[in-house]
């Protein structure tokens, strides 16, 4: 968060592929942090090399009695501290590179861009919506079912839907919300609309539907 939008590569209605770069944030400051972190890693590596070399010399002297145990312990402590310093520098570099990668906003899946709120020069914060993606053209129907009827609904049941324009759509129940809304005493069910829905169903549309909760044979006169 806190970085300007440097580029937006897509418009509403564009089809995108998974991993495609959709937008890019200004990365100059983060790139400099990566370079500083890399320099810190090199510096820590040099410190470790010197500490290990000093330890090896000290161990050679200690064999002949030319170095006290206290001094040898100090050399070992210096080597351990240098190793920890290098690990810290590498972790900082990984963190800086990760933040730099976050400046590239990529598509999490194939789909179509349905909304764009990001503009070049805009300063975005973490959690701000920049683009909206319809994943793999999958559209679901979210239906409110009275709590008295929820017990009869099961996943996999067939659903017939009718849009406001009178278009008939088919689907099946994918999941059922585990709670009931206290405001209107209804439960939400999620229905996958059979593909291809095409222009007949779009996000934001209203529709009504019927769920086939049971089917029996009967004699009719």
C-alpha cells in the first residue's frame, strides 16, 4: 500500500489469462530497497568469511597452546553472530524482493475483466479493489430460501431459473450457507449456472428460480 499506479494494461471486457500482468505499481523505491538489501547480504557474507577465517586460525593456535580457551570461545561466538547476521540480511532481501513482486498485479485465473477502479497516478492502499475479474466465465445464482424450506435443499439438486427478461436457465445447487440471516429469516444457497450462459446471465442480474427437491411418480386421470 501507499504506491502509485504506474500502468493499467486492461480495460473492462478484456479477456485475460492466468498470470497475465493486469496493472503495475511504481517500483522505483522498492527496487532501491532490494539493491540495499543485496549490498547488506554481500557485506554480511564478507563479515562471516572473516569470522570463519579467524576461527580457523584460532583453532590452529589453540592446538599448540598459543591461544587461550576464552579467546577461542570469543572467535566461535563471532562466527556464530556473523552467520546469524547473514541469515538476517538474506531474510531482509527476500522480504524486499517479495514486496517488489507485489507491484505487479497479475490475474489469479483466466477470465474477463468486469470492473476497473484503478487509474494511473492513483495512490492505492493494501486491500483496495483495483480490478474485478469474472473467473472462467463462471456465474452463480445466489438465492434466498425461507428457513422453513432449507431442510429440503441438498447440494446437487437441479434448479430452473428465470431472469427478469424471461430467459430460462438451468443449474445445480453447489453449496448451502450454514447460517440463516436474522433480518429476513432466509438462508443463502449458491447455484452454479450451466455453461454456456453467455449473454443470458450476467453478474448483478436478478432472477427467480425453482429447486427440484423431490420427484415421484403418480397416476393421473
